[in-house]
C-alpha cells in the first residue's frame, strides 16, 4: 500500500470521523445523512479526478441517503450489552454493533458506489432500486422479526431487519447490473463501519474505566466514522471507474442542493433545538443564567443559519453560474465541504452550550480536525488501482476481525465489574 493512499485514508477517516462525532448531538436519520454527505465530498477531493467534480452533489446525496437509512436502527441497549462483565453478553453486544455499523456502511458505500459508476450510457435505474429496497425491507422485517422472532435488542425497535432487507436488495441489484466496483466500495465501507462501531464501544468502555473526564461516547462515534470513512475511501481508490462527464446541467443541481443544504439541516434543527433540551442544558451549565432568553437566542440563531447557508450555496452553485452546462472546479468542491461541515460543527456548539463553557472539550477538537483536514486534503492524492472482487480474502478478513472482536471483548471484561448502564441479553 503506497504512502499517498495511506495518508488519503487517514484524511478520509478523520473527515468522516469528525462528521459522525458531530452527528452524535443530532442522531437519527437526518444526522447520519448530513455526516454521510461529508465523506462523499471528501473522497472526491482526495481523488482529484476532474470528471467527478460535476457530480459531487449527486454523490453526496446518494451517500447521505445510504448512511442516513441506517439512522432508523436502535442501538442504545446494544451498547449496554458491551458494558457487562460476562463474555457471552459482551461479545454478543460487540458483534451486534459490528452488524449495525456494517449495515450503515454497506448501504452508504453501495449507494455512493452506484452513483459513482453511473454514466449516460449506463444509467442506474434508481426508481427500480428504491422500489426493490422498500419491498425487501418490508419482507425481511416480517420474516426475521414477526415470523422468526430474531430480536436483536428487545424491547427496542428492530428496524435493523428492515435495513438488512434493503441491503440484500441493493446487493442483488448491483450483482444483476454487474456493478462490481460499487460492490467493493460497499464491502469495505461495511467492514470499516462494523469494526469501527464495535471497537469504538470497547474504547468507550475502557475510557469509562480509566476515570478520565471526557465524552467517551463521542469517541465511539468518531471510531465508526473514522474506520467507515477509511473503508469507503479504500474501496473507491482500489476500484476501476468509468470516466464521467466533465459538465452538468445546472438544473440538475437544484434537487441535491435543496436536500443537502436546506431540507436535511432544517430537519436537524427541527428535531434537535427543542426548548426543553436547550433550557435544561443551559441551567446545568450556569444556574444563574437567563436561560429563557438564551434559549430563544440559540433557537433563532440556529434557525437563521440554515436558510442563510442554503441561500449562499444556491447562489454559489446555481445563480452564479452563467452557463447551463456547469463546470465545477476543485475549489468549488473544497469550499463546499468546509462550509457544509463548519455549519454542522457550529450547530453542535450551539446545542451543547460549548459557546458558554469548555465542559465539552470534544467540541473544540472538531474545530482542530476541520482546520487540519482543510489544509491536508489538498496535499495528497492516491494512485488508483483495480483490485477487483476477492470474496475468499474478504471472508478471511471477516473472520480475522471477528477474532479481534473476541480479543478486545476478553480484555474489556477483565478490566471492570459490571458498569452503569449495562444490559443483559441472555441470562
């Protein structure tokens, strides 16, 4: 593996790790979708293929949809299994986090890969794909949950089964249409996301045992983002891709722009900036503060930031462009990545009250990460190779990762008694 590739994977991982850690403040589908758009743009910037620039917003939307779907999965209790003290329950919890993180990556990487592989001569039939994924979600949920009763995390939602069904439909679609490069991206994003989530829970447990005052839940979130992003980038840089068109009709930018910079951020604001949550956060930080007034200010500032940012990006990508065939540049994409990511970090600082107190140190580490990525992402460019599909090696790699999971499970249970928040799946 060449050094340029290694550095590129680290930068991609840091980019997605930062976005996914920020996502921890917002959660659910909308938070995952925003983070998913970030890794797609980061990969385009690292690849430095001019023919990809024109479809960057479509790539970001596809990645956002894939990673965002996984946001319906409930994993709070699964994390609790990993906080126990017996090997069976803890290993089960770590394995199920591997499955959940894997579903995130398989869907996100697959959707991104399909969009990357799409050309005018070989278009992806997205309407058929989405119909098949929806039908498969319903079928597999009924089969696995209602019929077989394979419950991962009772009594919480078992929406993982619906995501599993979507993943099956996505892979069957890619196989039928011989989209082998997209399959490779999905596999490595899934392996990275699965390992990252499971290993992140181990890091969280060990961090809590250490007694260090830090948000180790956020460390777990950074871990799934880092390894998921690195895996997705690795699958992309080691696959063969057709040449895309260098320009795009600017009217095709309207829908992805509207979803990425307006709809998703507005849903994040609507579902996150609740009066009760902000009020309780502010009073916990400073009992003497005028919490009612500051709460309103925080809500309005966050609300205004969304349409102002969206208006700027519409001007930048649409109204500013004089010609209908738009030729986007590296600079355009670079500016979009850091503007879009910075808004996400800004909303996170608002919702955590980090503008009032340094009690949330990880919020300032986001800023450090963003600044570092801003300068480093220009400096490296991986050499593309075509390593194809190697199912036997992937199976061996999976077994190797499962063995590593067993190893750090043993380390975790030997380091502590049952922790607060521990859950038991099997008596």
